[in-house]
């Protein structure tokens, strides 16, 4: 999230960071956003007894700010079909694996136990099918002898901070289209 806000400002994107919203009142990103003059909101999932009720409240909180795009950044609650369909084609996520390998949680542990030599991260549109939405961008990193979950996740995270801002910028510049589950990126003018 910080990398995206930083890129938006230093690269002067034609975009407004509408708000930063978390389900956790103690999220560090809220402090960062507030200190950069960005509105914040908290919708605590523990205050709601069902996923539907939480997602409805989250949706209302988001829609107060009328964003064009919802960017998941470290968001760990599975979203309901109703929520995902409300923002169809307008939610991005970055998942720390080369999808379709290793969906779900603990991706670096999954990669190490599978013994893959190449790992990475994937920016994708969010659909009801968890970690299976149309792929916007991917980056590969080597798995090195002696890697632990920490050393591997640090190597992946460095690259996430490059590809996620780039993919969000493509959306902002209207360069992305989805056709039959495939994402097309318009070539930029030279
Ligand atoms: N929701 C939908 N419908 N589709 C996706 O593709 C989503 C999504 C919500 C979040 C991010 C994803 C990731 O990048 C994401 C993609 C959380 C879980 C999970 O199991 C899985 C995938 C992702 C995020 N969450 C548990 C749950 O019961 C809670 C885990 C926890 O709180 O620690 O919601 O990895």
C-alpha cells in the first residue's frame, strides 16, 4: 500500500487515493495514510456475525469515497460473491506466488515444501473464485539453497513493490481490459 501511494505521488498519476480502509484498527497502514493526509476508515470484522454483514458494511464504507478501483494490500478476509460482483472488474489483489501455483495462505512455505526453483508474485483481478481471477502481471524470483520463509518472502516482497504500483497505474491509465478471462495491456506510446 505504501509503495502504491509513493508511486502515485512521485510519478504524479492522474489519480486520487480516495481512502485507506482496514478491518484491523491497529493496522500500520492507517497511521501511514493519516500521516500522508489520506482519509482512513476501519470496519472491524469482529463486529459482524456473518461474512455477508461484514462485507455489506465494508462496501458502504468504501462507497462513501466513490473510488473507481479497490486495491487489496495485505487484506486477509475472503470476500463474498455479493461484494466481488459489486466491484466486478474493479478490484485488484497481489498474491505472493506464481498463480495458479499455491493459492491460499502460507505461500512461501508451500513453495519451499514443493521444492520449486522459481517462485514469485501475481497481480490479479479479484473474482469469487479465490486467487483465480484474471492475471494482470507476474514476477518471478529464484528460490535459493538455504532459503527460509523469511528470506524467500523478502525477495518476493521487493518485487511486489515494483509490479503492484505498475499494475495499478495501468488501471488508472485505462490500459487494462479483460477478454474471456485474459487481461490485455495496451502498449504504451513511445
Ligand atoms: N476474496 C475473493 N472472493 N477472491 C479473492 O481472489 C480474494 C478474496 C479475498 C482476499 C487475497 C488472498 C491472498 O492474496 C484475497 C483474494 C485471505 C485468504 C484466507 O484464507 C485467502 C486468500 C487471500 C486472503 N482468509 C481467511 C478467511 O477465512 C482468514 C485468514 C486470516 O484471517 O488469517 O477469510 O492470499
